[in-house]
């Protein structure tokens, strides 16, 4: 039995048949949001927040973002919009390695594999501006929103 109002917020991307309870941001979304360099991207993120959709990131995306360059203000701004930074557990590391091997062991793709594995195992959509980097993971269950 469900208590009304207790269900997590859901975004529906009807044209793709996707349902998710959160949206994960790739590193490029974090960087562009912090720098306010894309009004469209900023509008999307703020729209998700207004709808009550949790915004999350993989610890891998957070680490890449923190490598900068960024100001303390950039970091604070982005931290304030995040519901959580999801840790890399052993199971998540195993799934990232499986994706790495299943998608051709592409050089320097392990961070993307971990970011994709985090979204897949969480049942979240991944927002990225690098769709080409993440397309190999779609057949493994990744759902992208652009």
C-alpha cells in the first residue's frame, strides 16, 4: 500500500518511454551549470529542480568536476543543487568494469563507464552534452536525456 504523496518524484520522457525518479548529471553539465555558460542547460536543470526531481551525480563525475578549474563559489553553487553524490561501491566498480569490457575497452573511457554504471544501477536518466561518449552504454540499459 502506498501513502499518497510518499512516492518519489517522477519525470516521464514519453517520446522515449522512460521513467526515472532522479536525473544524474555528467561532468560537463556540472561545469556548464557552474559557469552559467548555457542558458538552455541551466533552464533544464532549474526546471527539474522546480518539479522536485532529485539531481544526483556519481562520485566519479564529482571528482572530475572538482579537478577544476573552478572557484569556491562554483563548487558551492553546484553542491546546493545536488540531492546526493553517489559513492563508488565494489558492486558499482564491478559494473563499471563490465561496461568497460563490453564496450570495447576504449582508452580513457573508465570514468564514463563508472558514470554510466551509476545511472544504470540507480534507474536514473543521465544528462550529458557528450551523447556520443555514452551511446555505447545504451544497449546496456543507460537512458539519456538531452
